[in-house]
């Protein structure tokens, strides 16, 4: 395990050191960037899918964040291109049943991680080209069956459903290109193609939301909201007018298979649509719906209609402090099954060196998802599950271009009492971690 941690640390530091050789970078310890709408001689520092929007609105895929969102990354300019690199590594220990009340908790040393490179350039006067590469070495640190996380479910390992564990991400978690054509200063049309990529469903994925960046776990609501953030084959087309956006996707419904190093077969058998609206610089709202064909390899005939709604907020408190929050709801409905609801509310306060975060989740888990005996619990029974997470982290080092923070979090779960024999009553979880991440960028004129 020690060799794996050193490999991860070297991977991120080596990647960032390539960019550190360039002089055009901006962090909290540097002079602020000039206004991102043309007050510089280099390429445009704009949104990935619009020359008229600020880059802070970049989320995951084609999703929107508030314009006031903090950005953590490292920027480099060439003659015509703008590059940005960012990522997250958590070297951590997690124990999911701290008091050993049940039989389903587990503990593990691991390192959830991802690294992303984004690049864009203008094409003519009104065109914008963008590409993106996202990588993860989860498979190396998590052995294929992911990491322990009570009440989590989704995907499989060695032909068995993953239950009470979060699956690892693929080595190639994103390879996408996009092109935007400005029709006027207030409107754009765009196309996005990914293999793999993210269709237009749900909020910005959890690993890119400012309100959830500080903690290592995926939400247990993941497969109600942003579970399609890695799909092998997606095409999205969209239209923006001012702060409104309408987009539609055709994509592969099947979730990634157990081989995290391969490229799965593109199917383009599912569809989604999303409407987004940013009413002010501090808010990003969306509603969306998708038909997802056979997402689970173990249940290929179970198709899902997924509906989501979310609100993301970001408010600067000072030069070095921000408040970020997300509220979302999701509904999964399969033929012959009752609809399964989920809700999440999370918030974080990021100061110059310290960060504090909390999350509340409520989900309805089925007998099938928890791998329970249908004869005992009933075929269509839904179990309500509640989770509260509270965490803190503190930056130990600022070593350009990365920060290193130490942190920890507690989680408490409250589920249907019929599950107490398996999970115990109100099980507790504990995690401690060392986080490695890029410094925050400061934008002038924001």
C-alpha cells in the first residue's frame, strides 16, 4: 500500500511540475489575473462552452456552476491555447462501522483520486474549441471492488453487485471535445462528444462541486443524480441564451464494466435533457430527465427513468473565504418497481487554510440494491436511509503548485430498524486523510 501511495503522490506532483516550468500561473500567493474578458494579450480565459461566460461557471461535462464559484487549478498559456490542470488525491483510512455494531461495515487504507487536463482556444472570431482529459488511478488503490461506504450500491465486481462499497473510477474517466459557435453576445450553440464523457443529466458531479471537494467520499445519492458522469459514448447539443441553457444528449446507458482500464462498447441507447438557469452570479439551477437503458450489467433488462433537480450556491465571504452549498433531489423509476427518491443537502466554508463541511442525505434503498433476501423482506420493500457527515481539514503546506491538507470526518447513519441486525443501530463511521490538491486561483475583476 505504501508503494501505491508513493506512486499516486509522484503521479500528481510530476504532472503539475510540467506546468510549473511555465511562468503564466495564478494562485492565492500571486498577483490576481486580469479581467477574463479580453484585458490580456493571451487566449481568452472564458467558459469552456462560451466566449461570453466566465470560466468559473465550468462544472463537469456541460454542467454549470455559479459564476462566484472558487476555482482550484493551475493555468498555463501558450500562443493560442489556454491550459488548466486540476485534481484531488486523498491518502486516507476509513472505518465504516466504528463501534462494530453490524456485519456490513469494513475498514481500508486507500487513496481516491483524479486528475484533469482542460485546454481551449478560439477558432476565428466567434468559435471556441475545447478538449478535456480526466484520469483516475482508483483501480490501483482500491483493488477493483472500491472502498467501504455503508448503504452505497451500484456496479459490480467479479460478477457480484457492489453493496456497502463505492466502485472505483476508470483510468480514462473522461476524453471529450467540444465546439461552440457564438451567434451573438448573448447566445451560443455548442456540441460536446465524449468517449467517455458526461451526458446532460443531474447537477455538476460531486467531485467537481465546491461544496463537496473537501471530503473523499461519493454521496450515497450518487446514482440518483450524477451516476452517469462516466459513460462510454455521449453526444450533447445545446443552446444558450443569456443565463438560460437547454441541452439534450444521446449516450450509452450501461455503466462502466469491471475492467477499469478498457474502453467499453458505445451503444447510444439512452437519452437525456436538461434545462439550466443561473439567475445571479451566486446561483446555478437545473432540472433534468433521462431514460437510461440497462445501467446495471447484472440487471440488463431494468431500464431507469431518472428525474433530477438541483440548486448550487456560492458566496465569497472575503478574499480567502467562500461559502458553498448544494441541494438536490433525484427520482429513479423502473418498470414494475416503485419510484425511489433521494435528497441531499451539503455545505462547506473554505477559509485561507481551514475548511469545514457537512452533508445530509436521505435515500430510499430497495431490497435488490442492499442485496437482501426478498423472501424475508419482501420483493418491493423500500428502506429509508439517513446519513449526516461532518468534516474538517487544515492546510499544512503550500508548496507551489499544490496544497497539502490533513483532515477527518465523522458519519452517522440512521436506517429502517429492520436493518439493525445487519448494520447495527445508528452506525458510526470515521475517516482520516491527507489531501493533495491545487491551490485556489484568484480572478481579477470578479
